[in-house]
């Protein structure tokens, strides 16, 4: 079975992956590298913002 990816599925998968990376960065900052929590949290929030933008673009392009 060949998996057909249209634009909406690609944006959906990309936003999911970016949200997972953002969650991982935030959790790393909170639990493992506590002296760098601010930096990791800001980077995680950036990934969440990009994931939100990709999700908003789904169906419009």
C-alpha cells in the first residue's frame, strides 16, 4: 500500500513533530538541565509557535 501524502497531511505531520520537539525541549529544561531552564523553555515555545502556524496553514495553501 502506497501512502499518499497531500499538503494537509504533510502540514499535520510537520506540526506534530514540531510539537513533540517543543515538548521534549521544555521537559529537558525542567527536569534535566535546570540551570538552563529559561533557554530550553524559550526554544520549546518557539517550536510550539511554529507548530501552531503550520497547523493554521493546514487547508489554506
